[in-house]
């Protein structure tokens, strides 16, 4: 019987398989392309996020440095050159540079320092001549010249800077300089003008000529702010009402009794050092004198020409910090004419090489507390031993050279940056994060308020993270 011929279907399955593989290959290639792009995008995002975290960490580090170190970005106008800066850090492989810019207010002390010496003399910019343990300096120190410590230790509760004259810093690494973490020593490439406080001439309105006898009282005498061409005639107890005093008398004014300068600033919790018991101040100093603007506290003693003062045996002197000047200067010398103070009203101090303030050295000692800055950059200061007495400079010291003499008989010698100024410091902190592999850097910027209290409390007013050039 005839059988019909049927076409062979051998190989049809192979065709189907090839078609399936081709389609799957196209789909897989597409998926792999998308996956590769996704992986690349994820890496880019992760890299950017890493730099964001690093930049934010840089801002946080900058804020921590401002709270720890008063001398970094101390205030508007305080610095004519490259002073102390915030160090850079590394976070998750990103290099982070940190900078700060003060926009308002200032910190305490001499541009944040407890001590600044301006002399470049390699022998005696800072000298200790002690027979007992040295004082503890409560704040940062900047020495523009040489250091002579003898055999005495100098504990420092702050960073210690010495200017590098080009040949290194002699004496900086002495074990007698007691700098402990988190503070450090620095051989500084800048000189003292890079960190000097700014000083504008005081407003002369109301600075009228005054007679030397005050109100004429014989038990507790009151003096008013103004210009004194003769040294004030003191009695046993004396009160200088809050304000500015310009001393132009020739020669030295000897103080051998009790002198209180101004009211304490209760808004910043300022406390009396010599009369801590309520009601123990001299009667005429317990309340403000008539005619002083409400809210004004403290005094500013300005010395021109050849005027100076001497703290004699058994004297008690306490000058409260003035709240009416931004730098809180209590005692200063009229600067040279190039400082911009109007001439001829202000007469530059002309006793370079001699101290504006001399302190008795002997058994009948001196009780002294100056709460604001002492600013005499062209005059040296010698702090001698004084048996059984306290010598306190609580607002920072700027002098050409500082010599500290102390023996075992003195009760206390205090050089520090006392907290308490009420006005906060506003600082813009900027951190830029980048990495070695390139890519766009990330910038974080914060505006922060740093309080001048003991805790240096910080409040962030704004915080923004962006690429460079973004607003």
C-alpha cells in the first residue's frame, strides 16, 4: 500500500532554543547595563554621602575647637595676620579643611589669650624667677621672644605658642612648661600683631576735666569718670564710679589704701575677689554714684604721657571689668599716634621700657584684682612676691615682657581668662570635604554662637551643606 511522505521536523527545537537564547541575551544585556548604571550611581551617591558626613563632622570639630580654645577666631578685627587656625582632619578617607570667621562679638582675655608678650628679645620675653612653685596660667600663652624659666615649672591650662624667628623655638619644649592634653605647644609662624586685640579710641563725650580731690570725703571718697591732670588724692577708702578715666598727670601715682573701680557686672555673674562677703565692700562702693548711666559697670583706666601707678604696701585694689567696651579692657596705655586715636587729645604713653603698673615687693604686700584686660604692649610687667597677699589678673595681659617673681609666702598669683562676659561670639564655621580620587568637594557651613560662660555653650543658628559655589 502506498504511504504518504511526511516532512522531517528534526532541528525545529534547536531553532526555538536559539531564538529564546537570543531574546534572553538581549534582555540580560539590557539588565546588566541597567545594573551597571545602578551600581555606578549607588557608588556616586555613597561617595557624595560620605563627603557630606565628613564635611558635617568638620563643622562639628570646628565648633568643638572654638569651645576649647579661646584664641581661635577670637573676635571681629582681632588680628592683622594669620593667627591660630582650626586644624584639618580626615574622616572616612576624605580630607577635611576647616576655617572660621568671626562676624560679631568677641571672646574673653587678650584676643582669647591669658598672656601675650610682644618683645622679640631672645632672652627675656617671658621670665620666671621663683623660689617656690610657679603659678598656673589659666589660658593660652603667646610669647613673641625668648623664654627663661630657671628651674621653676610653669603649668599652663591652654595652648602655648612661641613665635618662630626662623631658627626654631628655643625653650618651647622644656619639660618645665606644663601643657597637658587637650592643649598643645606650637612653634608659631606669626608674630604678636597677628593676634592683638583691637582697640578703638574711647568716646570722649563726657570726659570732662576733674579735680584730684573727688567728692572731698575723708572716710570714703568718690571719684567721677573724666580727665585727671593731677593724680587722685586718696583717703583710706576710695571708689571710682563706673566709666572711663584718662590720667595725664606726670610721674607716678602711689596707691597705699583701698581702691574699688566700678560696680561688678551682675549680668555676667562677676564676683569680687577681695570682698567676696556681701556687704563687705567700702560703704561708698556698695552702690553706684549719682550721674552714671544706668547699667554701666566697671572702669577703664587709660594712662597717657608719663603717667603710671604704684601699688604700695598694704594697698587693696580691685578694678571690675568694664561692660561698655567690647574688649573689656581695664588698664591700658594710650597707643602711638599711628593707632588712629585723635590727636592731640590723646597723648601717647612715652615711658617705653618702664611699667605702667609697679607692684610693691616686700612683707607688707598687695591685694590686687584686675578683672578686665591689661593692655600695655610697649611696657614690661614685673609681678613680684608679696607676702600673704593675692595678685590676680583675670582678663588677660598684653605686655612687652613678663617677669614673674614669687616665693612660698604669697597666697595666690592668678593670670587667667575669667569667663563671664555676657555678649556671645558669633562665628561662621566652614568645612570642605574632598577625597584623593577626585570628584566634587562638599562644603558645610554653620553659624554658631559661643557663649563667654565657663561651659562655652554653643548654639547653632544655621547649618547648610552644599557644593562649592552654591548659595
